[in-house]
C-alpha cells in the first residue's frame, strides 16, 4: 500500500514538473489583460447572439443562453492559457491577434451566412500556425469550430468535417514549413484536397459547375467550386499579408528566421567586412549551437539566426576584441585600465541591443545578445584589477545579464565558451581530451548558476557535450591536410 502511495506521489510530482514552463512567462500589462478579458466577453456575447435575437421562451431557454455564454468564455480562457503555456514568450499583441481572429471569424459567420466555414477558418489557421506554432493553431481551430454554425439554414456536417480536417492539415504543415514557396504549394493543394473531400461527401451539381461566376463566391451557399476558389484566394492573401503581420505582431516565422540568417543581409555583410574575426567566430559557433539544439530537439532555425547576430554589438569597436586584432597591438594593454576595459566588453551587449532595435530584429533573436553573456565574470580583467587592489568588487566585472531564459540561448552561451578553447586545441588531441575541456567549461557555467532558468535535464547536458565534440571532430578532420602525390597529380 505504501509503495502504491509513493508511486502515486512520484507520478503527481513528475506531472507537476512537466507542467512547469521551460521559460519565464512574459509579463502582460494590466490594461492588456483587461482588453483581452473584454474581447473574450464580446466573443461570448456574439456567440450567444443567435439565441438572444429569438424571443425569450422559458427559463430553460435563458439557462441554455447562459450556459452557451460561459462555455465560449471558458473556451477563450483555455485558448489564452494554452498559448501562454505553449509559447511562454508570447506577448499581448500576439494574444490580441489570436482572439481578434476568433472575433473576426464569429462576426463573418453571423453576417455572411452563405460563406463556407472552410474560407473563414483555414486562412487564419495558416497565419497562427506560421507565427505561433502547430499546437496553438490546433487549439484555435478546435475553439473556432465550437458551436459552428448557428445558421438557420443549417450546414452539412460533412462540410464541418472537411473544414476540421483541412484546418488540421494546414496547422500541422504550416508549423513545419520553412519557405514561402512551400506555403504557396499548401495554398493550392489544401483547397484542391478540400474540393475532392467535398465532392465525395456532398457530390457536385453540374449547374453549379457550369454556372460558376464571381458573384457565387460569397452569395451562393454550397457551391463547392466557388468555395474552393475563395479558399485558395484567401490563403494566398494570408501568405501575402504574412510579412506585415510579422512586423505588427512581432511574429517569428521560420521563413522570417531563414531570411534573417541570409549572410548577404546588410548587417551580416557589415560584420564580415568590419569585424572578420568575430564573423568567423560566429560561423563556427553556428555549427556548434545548431548541432546541440538539433540533438535536444530545440528550435534550430532560431538558434542559427540568434548565433549570427549575438556579437553584432562588437561592430562599435571591432579592434578591441582579440579575434579582430590579427596580430596587431592590443588597445587594452595601452589603456591599462581594467575598469574601462570591462565597460568596453559590456558595451558589446548594450550596443548590440541598440543595433537589434535599429534593424528591427524580432525579440526572440535579440534575446540572444544579452543572454549569451548572462552574468558571467570578465575573468581576465577581474584578475588584472585584483593585481592592483585585492578588495575590488567582482560586480564591476560581471555582465549585466539576464542569464539565459531559454534552452536555445543557453546552448549559445555554452557554445560561445567552448568555441575558443576548441579552436585553440592541438590538432592531434584525442576525443577524450576535447570532451574533458568541453565538460570543464560547461560544468563551470552550471556551477556559476548561469543555467538555472534554462531547465536542462542531465541527459540534455550530456547530449550537448557529445554534439560539441562531434562538431569539433568534423572541424579537425577538415584541418588535416591530405597527402599530395609526388608528381602533383591525383589518380
Ligand atoms: Fe559576446
Ligand atoms: Fe561570441
């Protein structure tokens, strides 16, 4: 019996642990919370609108209206809860988009009774899935389809089924799609699939097919040809509007991350020309961070883009950083002031945040700039300062933080620490020696409390170490020169 109680307790603890968000929740202002609540109430009232317009019949009728109101209100609350849990960094603008789309769907549903639910539900699903991920999009679809439709004409339940299946397919595919070209394919294939589905379920009236005209698209119910055209057109419109929505609501789609990771972007070109050493460091870091993130199942596109921009602040004074000095004299030696040198190091974070704002980098990407340094000590300058005065405060030689708030930024911090050590390693060093160095650096970050907010498990830390080792082995392999034939010809 005791064993059973212990097992139940253990299971409950495990469940509670699994429910804890991996990232700190974004704080939402009181006024935004009030507006979100207000929109949820409006959605609930609008959904009950159909009942209220009918004359009040009896007490059962009133109760059913009240139940309907609270049902929809709770559903809106659940949607907001799921979105915050699934995407802890979600901001108030994105929640407004989520429930705003729900409100728009309901208004369209009431005012355009002839329009197919396919055309109203599927395009917003595409936007949500691209911007906030598959899980939030699937939750949105489930809630948007609740009580659909209250249309007096009634709608075929097969049409609802087709809508649900099409929306789920869009939610799942769009969450994974990495290019706008693939999105265009989806906007053609999904309407086609929906057409075939409706054809099998509902059949097609030949008059509908041959009497097709533009007016039918919104005015005639049940014309599956016009429904298909309208769906395709609205999906294309959603794709065209995506870049605008990205900048208004701060959405970070995979396509946006890929665009930002293009090394021909002006800011990255500037880094490669004005700070070539930092750019080289960035490229090797990308390899390390990508491999580790892939191994633990994190967001590879985000970590790649974050890595490319993490040291962008070094552009303010490239020659103050050793990787750009290229054998010339070190200005820190001439300065001979550890406090000033520490300020210059902190500046690469502060100026980086300013540059990120100027170039409108999305917040999840800009977060890599302060979090890759966390609250680490500037060891070399602290040592120099302590040589002059032993009672010096360590706080003057610590980065301002915050410590990494996500697994991706934490991986970048670990890769940043290991990169220089691995680059400097002897080409003939064994795997064991390399792993020892990697473990030493990672363990020092753990002991320093830098990974407290990133919720890594021990297994994940082990996988990160092994993936760093694998990347180092690849790089070492490239550096080993192949023997050349004596007559300089290869066979
Ligand atoms: Fe840095
Ligand atoms: Fe760096």
